[in-house]
């Protein structure tokens, strides 16, 4: 078993607290992404798991064994760095074999392990080349091969695709997904790129300010964000957050009364200030009728869709996602309507908690019929 646990882990550097009360349980064979902005604590978390940093307090376990005081080489992990960290004077084959040479494995065993890794990563034609003769994607695969031959229980990947161009990143994402499927190993992947996290991970740890904001599936962090930070960080464009007031069975913004079903929200939802969250795809743009008045400020055609920036009467701006052929002009007055299935309500605090009860959409719609 290669499950990974953080139990009430805290990490300080002098007076600065990088991580506070970190509790995570990563399952055996799971692909988990640590996602968040710079300085959120994700790299510190990975470095502590690798043994490159040590927790100030709390326990870190791999396979049920506390590893707080174990050296990196005794943790049965392998780490792939952002810089690849290949030895420039060694060939590809020598780079891959190096960890086994350090262990004292005989050359025939090393050669066989290198052969298997090279076959898996399609590196056979490159084994005699030096790193400077390789593309970025090829160097990345060599770094993965060097980790593979160690046959670790846990793979740690620290922003391994950040140095690649967009096309190559897309290719390598698919390669890593397939590699994880074949190996079935536990993988912990640090990234600031939400597309990587959303497309690759079984579950995502969204971090901010040294704390876990949400640990859930990609579907859940996108469709059921735990708080305003997650709602605003996940998604491109992110979830719109509109300040207003709850009044009975309506949410009032700029005199527009948006119907809500009180039974779909937690008991802590009371009349008064709140924030309505709506993904851009749930914001409908109409020429006339009932709804919230707005003005088109920008329409960006991305090819397969158009992202529209809209200004509300109070000056606040929100985004809508519409079909690519939709013709909208800057300065055009429009009417906005929100799909009830896409409405979230949050506490009106800086990082207010989401108040929805997560009643299935089908049930909510049937109640409103």
C-alpha cells in the first residue's frame, strides 16, 4: 500500500507560517494534484513529503509508516523536478541508470531496468544521446524514466510541464495520464495550472494561504466550490461573484429580483447581504424582457465560443460564455438571465463559505415545476 497521509501538519520558517493544520489522506494508486497560486504552500507540502523539508509539527505517513525523520532515500519515493535535473555529461541511458548505480545494482540488472523504462517512454532511439541533444519533451521523459527505474511506491512531480510550450504540454499531459494508468502508482503533482489539475488528477487539493480550501474531484471543485476563493480560482473565466441581498425567496441585485429556492440552501442563509456565484455558461444574454440590465464591454471570439464582459448598473463586471457566432457590439444594452441550476450563494465575507445544500439538479428542477 502507498497511501499518503498528512495529519495536522504545520510548517514554519521563522515567524512565517507556510502551512497551517494540513490534513490530507491520499489513497493508494491515486493521482492527486496540489493546485494554488504562488506562495500557497503546495511546493512546501511536496518537499516535506519528499524529505527535503521537515514539518514543524504533525505527522507525515507513507504506507502507514510515519516518515517525519526519514531521509529522502529511505522513503521509497521518486521526485521529478521542474528543471529535470539531468546530468549533462551523461547519456540518456546513463542518466536513467544513475539511481540504480548508486544503489549498487550490477550492470546487467541496470541495463534491463533502463530497457524497460525506455520502452515504456519511447526513449529507445535516444539512449546514447546527451541531454543537450534532446527537446524539452524528450528531456522530460528522461527525467520520468530516471524516476521509474527506482520502482518507488510514490511519484512526486513538481510542476514538470511548466517549461514546455502549450502544444507540448498538451501532449505530455496525455502521456502522464497514460503512464499513471499503466503503473497504477500513487502520484502527487504540484501545479499552478488549473487545466493540468482538472484534466489529469483523480482529486485536487486547492490551496491558499497555507491552508487547504477544498480537496475533492475536478467535477466537485468546479461545480460545487467550497468557498469564494475556490469559486474565483477554478475556471477560465472564473465564477462570477455578484454582491446583493437575500430577501425571502429572492436575491436582489441592482433592483433585479432573482428567484431562489430557500430550501436548496443551508439554514445559515438568512435575509441580508450575500454573494451570488454563477459560472459564465449559466449567464444568458437577451435583447429584451425581464432580467438584469447590463452593457456589453468586450466580446472575445476564441473560435469555438465568445467570452463576453458585461457591466452592471452599479459598475460591477461579470462574464458570459456564448456561442461563437453570436454578434454583440461594445456599448450594446442587453438583459441577463441566470439559469437557476447554476446559481450558488456564498456568505458575504472575504472568503465566504458556499451555502448550497447540493440537492441534485434534477430534484431541484422537479420541485420548481
